[in-house]
């Protein structure tokens, strides 16, 4: 008799908890709280997916390097070739840098890939060359260039070329 009472007092609360939990789950699903999985189909065409970004070829970077000024501040040096028959009067660039450990260099010593945006407003004659430099004091740990590209070119006739 004693075993029957202990069994009833142990099994009954467990069974009651399970029933209440099951009823609660059933009630939640009736209220619309259940989850539904939806499959989405990609409707992009092949040409949209494979679209290559526009690269500016009318003006090219012939070389680029990092140097240091007299107090050790990194300087970005970029040399441009104007391959057109028009005079350039503005170029925008975007560059990414590395330190000696090949880690990305961001502003103020941050070890994150952070774009440097530079701009020149100098005239480059048709078929001419020009060297520009930018002080990288806020990119103080820069020792190498990861990448540099031209993002925009402006000509004296008012036309402009933009990269994607």
C-alpha cells in the first residue's frame, strides 16, 4: 500500500505536468504561433548575376608605393597615365593597406579593412602622366598597399567616368 501511495504522488505530478505542457503547445499552434518554412526561388537572369563591375581603363595607375616622410609618417604615392585625348582635372581613388604582418590597417591603428578615399584636382594632359601623394597619418601602421583603384575621373570638358 505504501508503494502505491508513493508511486501515485510521484507519477501523478509528472503526468500532470506533461499534459499541461502538451495542451499549452496545442493552444499556441491554434493562435498562429507556429513557424512555417518558406522556399524562395532566385529569379535573376544569368546576365544579372554575371555582371562585371566597370573598371576605369581610360586613366590607369602605372605604379603605387608606400614611402615615409621625414618623421616616419606613411605616404601613399600613386602615378597615373591619362590614355585619352582629353585633359583630366580630377581623379578619385580607393585604397586598402596592410602592416608588416599582412594584417589590414584601418584609421587610428585599427586592425580592420577600411577604405582610404583620396582625390586629386590636378590637370593631366592628354596622353600625359602625373604623380600624386597622400599623407596617411591616420593609417599610421601602413607599410604595404593591398589594393588601389580609380573610382572616378573628371575631364575639363565636363564629362566624367565612374567605376562600379
